[in-house]
């Protein structure tokens, strides 16, 4: 079945390089198709126009459209991580050559924003015990990469070690 919504990512000239990087980070990933500009342009004939790829089964298209558009934090991709090992893995791989941000956010080397978050964090931040939720929120706001144990300790009111 064809995926109904496919995010398209605008790159200057690095769509193929980025796609290869992303498929090296995520399991169950592959390049699906590469198209090239022809004589009609608008890019130089023979250069990569689009790269269709899948990350963990999610389809994306990267397009080499030129420098007029760049990524911003207005759009990001959230990675739900089962444990600290996954948080560490994705944080380290995706932030390499990029920029670490607050609260589990980072920009990769291409400027694309990612949120690397542990499963269950949303429930902790929305805990019916408002004091517990506020302690978790305050701890998260002070973090770059999310530290699950420290987040739980803060929510529980236990001093960090």
C-alpha cells in the first residue's frame, strides 16, 4: 500500500548524501529511487534531483532544489526511544556534525531538527500529580540530551546524584 503522506525535504545539493546518512542511522531503511535532472533543468543535467528513501519503513523524498529554502525548527521529526541506550544512540549519531539543543532537540549536519525523546516522557510531564509533573518539566527544560534516570528522579523529588 502506498503511504498517503510523504514528507519532502528540500536540500541545496545534498539530498543523496543526507539520505545515505539517514539510512545508516535507522534500522529497516533503504534508498527506494533516485531521479536525475535532464536537459530541461532546472538543475544541471545528470545531477540528482530527488532521492526517495525509507527510514524504519517511513517514506521520505529528498529534493535538491537549491539554496533558497532551508530547514528550521518549525518542523522536526520525533524519535520515540524505548530506553536510554536508544536515546544515546540517536542523539550521538544525529548530532554528529550538527548542533545539540535543549529538551531533547538537535539539528543534524544538514540542519534538519529532531526530537530524541524517551517513551513515557509525555505521561510524566502530564502526570495528574501536578507537582510531580512540574518537577519533571523543570528537569527536562535543563537538559540537552534527555537523561531518563534524572528525569524520573526529579519527578519523584529525589535529589540527583
